[in-house]
């Protein structure tokens, strides 16, 4: 078996996510489990990398504002910068673009959630009255 999740297994998971209103992490794990090959060395390195990323992401200034962000340099190397200390303009621009994209994505997600809340509260029509469809 390969490291990649079988396309059919992923398709089933995506179908369930589309069809169900809720899906537990455990249910998705149960679907993945038969297709997952465990390598303890790879898993150990992955966990150490995740821990390093978490530590760096938790670095904050005295006001509690995050100050350390990840970016990829021109050679493709992943690095963290302290925005209060760096003089690398390209790194700052990269972080700024990442934050802008995350912000815009979160705004879109929030609009979708708000629209659904309004639908459920009956404040806007669930069905398009002209076409009779959602």
C-alpha cells in the first residue's frame, strides 16, 4: 500500500461529508484505517515536526499577539520569522499574503454559516421561489 489514501476511500469519505449533516472524526478514522500503512520512524518525525510548528506558532509578544509565522523562501525551504525582528521584506510580504488569504477564506466560511443559520431560523427562504430549488 502507498502512503496516499486510496482515491475510492477518499471518495466515500467525501460522499459521506456531502450527505450527512454531521460526521465524527472517529467515523472518518474508521474509513481510513484499512488503507493506512504505519511507519513508526515517519510517524515520529512527523510528530516532532508538528510539535516544532506548534511551539513556533505559539510565540507571542507581550500583548499576546502572535508574532512568529511560517513562510517558504525562494529556495522552497520552510522557515519561521519573528515579524517584530525580521528585516526580510519578501518574508513579510509572504506572511501578509497568507494572512490575507486566510482572512478572506474565514470571511467566506462565516458568511456561509450565517446564511445557514438564517435559513434555519426562517429569516430567508431555503428554496429559490423562482426555480423551486435550493
